[in-house]
């Protein structure tokens, strides 16, 4: 009985040892097989070009694939490893390493948002943003937009979006978080210029339809050192009028809208109204197409007058763009309204008119964006904006980082937003 019991126990021990040995062998080969597989791992990406572009210095991509493999093997939540997002992130990091806030890689969603903005209709709050160093800054809220109505101002620093700090956040991510469907809300933690403490501003998103050009012709009056627009019923027979054109951006429909407004003003001039001059308002205009800037500037210049010079760093490639026609207002006095939200193409127009002796600038120092970007579609909906040149005014001024200083510096009255002291000064310059 004891012999049988001993045999059974020995048999169990032998079986146990065999199972243990099998497990150890399996583990050993399994681990070494995994290590061997990873040594020979080739990520399952569709590579359309195996060779580096012509003229590019060869780069060792070993660290890139090492990090890729470490994430694949070690990161605990494999559901977060979206290969396309990883590729997009790598491209964004490469572009951001240049340190130019205007050279951007735009994944499909952001690229669509950008194009919708230029087309004049999109869902969002209606504000143009940029990065100043690592700080998210408002270039300008679009006039009448939810951002404008909620109290967002040019130059505001956005510290947080829905409670998430913007420190270190790239521009594309910030725009994605701020934009959203009509009727939804976003809370921005904003530090106004001159304030010590940030303020939370909750904005309800809406469909932003941007009409880039608007204008009117109205009678004006000056008394006791103040000039302002007056009611038509108070106008005298030979009283002065001014034409006013508000240009909010340079987009897809700008030239068409501009022509319609100018034709209307021209018809009123022909009807006998004594127009003292034209006020061009590019306050809070964040810019847009360079060709549109040349088209607009040409309305106030004689054909062939210099508008802007593109400088890509190669002297032989430096190119000056000239007025394409003699404009309707080529011989009409002009005042341009600018502020810290006037950027890029609006600065090109302002600088061109002043340097050609055609206009005085009234308001506040402009934003100071003196570079030109080229936009390209990369396929799959993505896009790339690359700074290809800096631009100079006809007198050779580069406004980047410093802006245009107005001939007449006038601040708005913060206690009474309805009182447009800058417009009043512009009227005064034209009339007196």
C-alpha cells in the first residue's frame, strides 16, 4: 500500500517537473522570439518614398524608430497608439522646431477650418489667434462675432481653454478646442492687457459669416474740436461728406465685395455729394491673401506705384509688386484706421499708402506680422503653411514684431465703447 502511494507521489512529482520545464522552455523561447521579432520589426506604414528628397542631408532615423517601438511595446494602453496621430504629431513637432509661429502643419480638420475661415463661413467664436513665444494671443475678434460681443479684445492672452492651461499648447490644438458646433459654449481664461488677474469669459459658438467689406457715405460736422457723423436731415446743401470703407479680412470674396462697395461710393460722388475723402478702416483685420492686398492698395494709387516687396533672402529673387491699375480713389484724400489687431495684409496696404504719400494713419500701432506664407495641400486633407519670405513696405520698412506707428496716435475710450474717438480723428484729418 505504501509502495503504491510512493509511486503515485513520485509520478506526480515527475509530471509537475515536466510541466515546469515545459513552461520555462516556452517562456525562454517566447521571450527570445519577441526580442528577435522586435529587432527585425518593420512598422506597418505605407511608405510612398523610400529615398530622401534631392538635396536633403541624410538623417539617422534610428532614434525615431526606437521611440516608436518603445511606445508600441511598453505603453500600457494600446488603444491610444493611433499610428496616423503619431505620424501627424511627428510632423507637427518637426515644423514647430523651426520656431516660426506662422509655419504650420495642418492636419485635415485644422486645414478645413482654415479654408472655411477664408471662405467667409465657419462654426466658432470668430477670433484670429496666434502664438507669441509660447503664449496664445488674440490678434483680433471679428466685428460682431460671439468673441467680440463677449468682450474678447485684440492683444488678450488666453491662459486656459475650458480649464485646460494653454501653456505649451500649439496653435492647431488651441483652435480645435475653441472651435465647435453652433450653440455649444467654450470658456476662455483671458488676461486683458494692463490687468493683473485673468478673467473667465464664456462664449457661445455660432455660425460665423464674415462679410469682409462694408461701407457708406455720410455727412459730417466739426465743432468745438470734435468731428463726427451727423444725421442726413442735419446736413447742409454744401456740407462735407466722407466715404467710409470697413475691411475686416482679405478672403475668398474680398475683391468682389470690395468692387461692389467702391462702385456704390463712386456713384454717390458722381451724383454730386461733396466727399472730402475716404476713411479705410482695417482695425482688427488679421490679414489674408497677398494678392488681395495689392488689389486693394491699387484702388488708392496710380498704376505702377510700388505696393510691397517680397524678400526671400536671395537678392536675385527679390520681387516688388506694383499697383495693377489707377484706382477710383487715386486722387482722393485717404485716412487709414489701424490698431493692434491690424496685421499682415492690412499692414501691407497701410504701409503702401503711407509710403506713397497717399494716406495718414490714425489709431494705434499695428500688430507687426511681416512675413509671407505659402499654403500647400498635402493630400488626405492635410495642409502645410511655410514662411517663404518677409515683406517690406515701399520704403523698405520691415514691420515684423514692431508694427506700423500711426501718424496720429489715438486710443479708444475704454469707459465708452460707443464713442469711436479714432473715427472722429480720421474725420477731422480729412475735413480740417
